[in-house]
C-alpha cells in the first residue's frame, strides 16, 4: 500500500512539473501543439501546458547586436569604400520570427545582415565619398534604418539603431581622396587669404588717405604760420629800419661779416673797394647830438679812476638814446672792426 501511494505521489509530481513552466523576464515564448503554434508572445511568469501534447520554445527578448563583417560598397563616383557597421535589433513578433528563421539566431543575423547591406549599398550609390565621410553620415543612417525596418518586419524583428563604425578606402582610392580633400582645404585657405588681402588694402588705402589729409592740413597750417611770421619779421625789420636806417644797415653788415668771415678756412676773392667792406673804411667820427663836451680830469683821483687805457671816440650809433653810454656788445663788434682794419693795413 505504501508503495502504491509513493507511486501515485511521484506521478502527480511529474505531471505537475511537466505541466508548469516559467518564462523569464528577458525571454518570450511560443506554445506548440504537435509542432503547430497555438500561442505566441507568452509574457514572463508562471504558465501551464498539457504534458506530451504542448511544447514550449523560448527566445531572447533583449536588444541584440549584429556586428557585420566589413564589406566594400560602390559610391556615386564609381569608387569603392570599405564600411564596417553594426546593428541593434530585437524580436517583436516571435511567431513571425520563428516562421522566418525556425528560431535559429544565426540564420536571423545572416538575413538581417543582407537587408542592411542592401540598404547601405543603395544609400552610398547616391552619394560621393566626401558626402559619405562628412556631414551626411547621420542622414544615411536614418534613411537606412527606416527602409530596413520595412523588410525586417517580415522576420519579426525591429531595428533599434544602426551605425557605421568605420569607413576605409582602398589603397587606389585613398590618395585621390586625400588629394581632393587637400585641394578643397587649399581653396578655402586661398579664399580666406584673398579676403584678408582685400581688407588689408582697404585699411592701407584709408590710412594713406588720412595721412595725406593730415600732411596737407599740416603743410597749410605751417605755410600760414610761416607767412604770419614773415609778415611780423618784415614789420619788425621795417620798424627798426625806420628808427635808424644807418644802424640797421651796419647791423646787417656785421651779420654778413660774421657769416662770411667766421671760419678761418673760408676764402673770398673780392675787390677791396667793394661796397661789402664799406664799414672797414675810415670815416669821420661825428659827435653825438645833445652830448655834453668831454671835460679833462680836474684832480689826481679822477685820473686814477680813468686808468691807463686811452679814451676812444665812437660813432653816434654806438650810444643808446637813454643814458648815452656805450653798450658792451657794440664795443666788442667795434673792436672786431678795428682788428680787421689793422690786418688789412698790414697786407
């Protein structure tokens, strides 16, 4: 009796264990009845089936990765590029997935890879190499993902994302691509240089124009000031000449003597009777007007005050009008004139 009870308990446990099954959170399941799908898309949790009649197949519902092998693709310029890409995908319709691939993930990856390569080939055939490797890469991926999803639905698959991880050029194409990129950069650089040169010429022209205006204004102002100075100088000369014409002529002659005979190395060939030496000739010394006659010394003290030097009589223009005393600079110039007359007499 005990053995029968044990057998019954074992049979019940076997039936229960064969009837119950658990679907994990990372999985999706299909229920078959004699190899026919009776239920698909079974959610995670505890479920039951009829033993020996129903069978269960489970598939990964996570996002999977397809890392395709690099392949060559032809561009719009009839040149090949080597592209390496990967795809993120997952199962959305498990029944379609099973019918298309028999649940074989390797077969699903092969078919998905073919779909992606066909779409990528169509996209690259519309673009040049420069467009492929520059700013249109995002546009290529977006268009590729949208178009490939239409074909991937027949497999029960959804393409989450796709990326081109690397784009290489064959050795025959690399040099031409680099030359084209180099020429493009040189064109841009030349454009910047031309613009800079144009701006520099504009700045230089503006600076030259301002400098010319400043120089013209300065020259005009300088000429105006020079004319005013010449006018004042002429007025001063005229005023001095009107006060004493003889003294003015004598002063100008002394200035001419100083400039002409100031250097010992200067040589002048001129006639002694020339008008240039008219002040070297002896003239009669005239007594200044309104001057008291000289009185001889009256005592010894006045004689001692006069000293041993002789007293000379000077022309009228050597006496200032205020105190009738000879000025020191005029006396020095007269001495220079006397020295010149003595040297001329010796010659």
